[in-house]
């Protein structure tokens, strides 16, 4: 029996380990988005400016993306169970400290540390679930893990909106505490650590590699989070950090390929399935986080919905994804090729974005979004499990944790790139569309004059003078143009997202799936189930 197989669990023990891992995944991902709707309340109670309170989101993301590539190495150093439990404890303690913060600096520091703990939960949960199931049931294992990854970003805004509306913002963090305590106790009791790694002595630890990694991904995440806000390369800090990220990446790759005991084993990327999987994970993160970001933004900024209303809109899609996960996992177990399911997922996501392109107006209602979002839910279910299973399908032992770290980091970075590119593209398209619309509004055009006069007369009927009513009428016309330009920008985003996902379809179909001896695996698994 190999080391990898020795970690396979059965019966109630596997159920408990699976529940613990999925709870930890949900804790981490929900906390990525739950604070977004509470930023205004935090700003008011802590006396912070808008840019300052934005760091509550940025610090967590930077902590996440720095620790994710290190999780496999840290698990080797301290033992997976110990490291996982310590990460849960760190996350839980920092949740309490975040809720108890009296100043914005305190809150940002504790959010960064919470992100460090949370990033470990995300990747280690995937590794634990993957290794707890026999190879022929890995598809179902990824389906279970995927519930947290796909549903988490959707649950955050409505849950945060409900808490902020009915209670105070610190409760957003305090609700993590009892869940974290239970998860830590279950981890110490049931999760096992593999025996296939040796610790590095302090003198052998690649401290330079750790420093280069922190500089690279930390700088890159900051640039992606703050680039649009700081007007990109007109900001000296953005320029410096972009250079730091580029040089840091170059020297990090050089260091990890030459040092005797690297902290991130880049050679695992020689595995063809993992290489393809990391690229597809990036694109999936781009679409998942990009669409989760843009739809609430559209409904709140254009349709003037509340944060709670915007969050509730996404729930049917999340439930659809949850419903699809076990179905897709079962299809994989029955031998349906991973690349066919993933290709179908990319195609459905393109259908979703194209549908949104056609329904967007300044007055689109919730009913118009329902079926497109259901299609999105089905598509995301078909994407996540096949891509993750394909990525890890030919990895063994220690490589599984290393591969999970790469796919997790690329999914997170894909989301950050997606949001950064979407916000930048939209701001520039806004200007283009506004200029185009204004150029067509000729004040000498009888139709334009009639509309302005109609607004003026309506305003005069409320008691305004002719001059004030005319000025207000022009202001209203200007606001209508601005709103229409924004809608056209959102339409452009959906159109190009759809094109990106359509382009992926033929490429994913060319990928070779992992040919397993399914019958043998099933027979071995049935024998082990009988013994337990």
C-alpha cells in the first residue's frame, strides 16, 4: 500500500473529515466577499477614508495569495494536521480581533493575518479531501470541495447584507469563532498527516525563496487590487510594485529551479495535465469572480438595488451549482471524459454572458436575470470539478498538495486579474460610449428639443422657474446619457467574457484525459469498504 493510499478514509471518519474540510473552505471564501457590503459601516464607525477602508479587502487578498503557494511546504515542515489546525486557530483568533478592532490600522493588520490563515485552509482542504477518497471517487471528492469554492463567493454578499442591515458589522467576523473552534477540534481528532516528507533544518530552509515569493505575489496582488483606483501607471507606487513583481517572479523561478530544497516545487508543472489545469483554473477564476463582481455592481449602481437584494439575486445560481456538483461527480465516476464536461461548462458560461448582453437595459428587473444565472450555475458546476480532477488526476503523494497549491493560486489570481481588467475596461469604455452618445445629441435636433422641453415643463409644474427648470432638464438628460453609457460598458464586458470562454472550448476538447483502470480501482475500493 502506498503512502497516498494509506490516507484514504472510509465510513463515518471520511464523512467527518469531509465536513470539516468543506466548513473550512466555506469559512475562507465567504470571508473574501462578506466584508464588501459592510465597508461603509466600517468607515463610519472607525473614522476611516474610503481608500483606507478598501485595505480591509486588499490586505486579506494579499495574505491569501502569499500563503497559498507555501502551503505544501509548510505542511511538510509541521505536519499537515498540525498546520491545518494552526491555520484554523489563526483564522479564528484574527476573526475575533477584526471584530474587536477600534481603528482602521488594527483592522487591516488583523485582516492580513486572517488572510494568511485562510489561504492555508483553502488549499489544504482540497488536498485532505482528495487524499481521503480512493482514485475512482476523486471526481465526487472534488464535487464536495467545489461546493465551498463556487458557493462561497455567492453567499458572502447576502449574508453580509443581512448582518449589516439587522445587526452590527463586527458580527461578520464573530460568526467565524464557534465554527472555527469546532473545525479545529475535529481536525486534531480526525485528520491524519502523511509520512512522505522530511523536515528541513533551519539552515536548509529557503528563506530567500520565501522572501522572493512574498514580494512577487504581494506586489502583484496590490497592483491588481489598487491599479484602477490609483490610475495605474500614473502612480509611482504602482510602477515600482509592477517592476518588483516582474523581477521578483524572474528571480523566484531561478531560485526554485536551482536550490536543493525549494519551498515551491516548480518541477511538478512538468505534468501536462497540471499545466493545462492551472491555465484553465486561471480562466475559471477570471469568469467566476468577474461575474460574481459585475452583476451585484450592475444591480446596485444602475438599478439602485440594496446590497441584500443584489446578493439574494445570486442565490438561485449558487443552489443550481450545489445541485449540479454531485451529478457531475457521479458522471466522472462513470467514465465521462473530464474534457467533455469542462468544454460543456465553458460553452454554457458563454451562453450565460451572451444572454446577459442581450437583456441589459437601464431598467432590467430580477426576473430577467433568473434563467441566465441558472445557466451560469450549471456551467460553473460543469467547470470546477472536471478542471480540478483533470489537474490532479496523474499526481501522486506529495505532488497532490503541490498541484492543489498551483491551481488554487491561479484561481485566486484569475479572479484578481478579472476584476482588475473589468473595472479598468469599464471605466475606459464609459468614456468612449459617453463621448459617442453626446456627439449624437444635437441641441438643434427637434426630437432632443422636444424631450428637453417636456422635462422643463414638468419641472415648472412643480414650482421651478423657467431658467432653473431648463438647467435641471439638461442635468437630467446628462444623467441619462451617463447611465446609458454605463449600461453599454457592462454589455461590452459580458460580450468579451463570452468570447474568452468560447475560445476555450476547442482547446479543452483537445486535452487528453487521464485513462484509469476504473474497474480495478472500484474493485479495490469495494474490498476496502468491506474491511471497514
